[in-house]
C-alpha cells in the first residue's frame, strides 16, 4: 500500500465518524492522564468500547481482547486514582530493574506463544506484532492504573509498533493518533517525573 501524503489524506478523509470519535476520546484520555486527571478514565472507557468493535471487524483479535481489557481497566483505574479503599489518591511510584526485566521476559514469552497460536489457528493479520502490542499494552495499562512512572517508557515502544500495525490495517486516523501519542508520551514521562520528584523520597 502506498503511503504518500495524498494517499494518507485520502484514507483519513475516508475514516468513518465512529473511528474519528474513538480517536478524539483516546487523545482526550492521554492528555488528561498526563495531567493526572481522574476524568481520563471515562474517556478511555468509551474509546476502548469503540475500538473493541473496530478491532474485531479488522480481524485484529488480540487487539479486540486488549480493548475489552481496556474497558475493564478504565473502571479499575478510575477507582484506583480516586483512592479506592484509601482516603487519599494513589501517589506515583517506580519499579526496580529486576521487576522490569521480569516483565519484559514475560511479555516476550507470551508474545511468542500466543502469536504462534494465532498464526496457526486464525486468519489474524500480523499475529506476532498483534500479540506483542497486546501483551505490552496490558502490562503498561496496569502500570498506569498503579501510577508507575515508567509506564510512559513502555508506551513509547508499544505505540511505535502500533503506528505500523494500524497503518497496515487501514486505520489511518488511528495510526496518526499514535504518532501524536509518541510526543505526548514523552511529555507525560517528564510531567510525571517532576511530580514524583516532589514526593518525599526514601532515605
């Protein structure tokens, strides 16, 4: 598929109102997440519900499962950020290198196993990339709900791959959204890091 400027603009113009609505809400979610606003989660809930249908329609089965997960995590994230059973909102935290290595190895293993199964038994597009972005997104979304600082670094990798996946799937508006995401992700990391540095640090 040719991706000249004219071709991209043509595909973007052909994007349906449902996809464009999901794009706008997804962008609202990320901007509000950077600002640590509780209202990011309602936007995520609606956007993910729309993408659940779009992913299934495009035979991106891992992505469809991922979007269903996002819907549930939007509810959980709202509860966690609001304070859950605590009386105060959740603070930003970090993970050790050992935890990051364990998480990366787990994502790689699950990618190979489920990517192989999807390749053998379904008509899915790009099964291994689909599997990688799904498992990476699941872990990273969990990190967001727990306000783990490094979630933004994980998103930088996952979103870069998703730009390619969505372009190849014909979801051009969504691919362009993820290009914008990459810039917001960098800003999000530094915004959360500044907030984290303001917290009392362990001796």
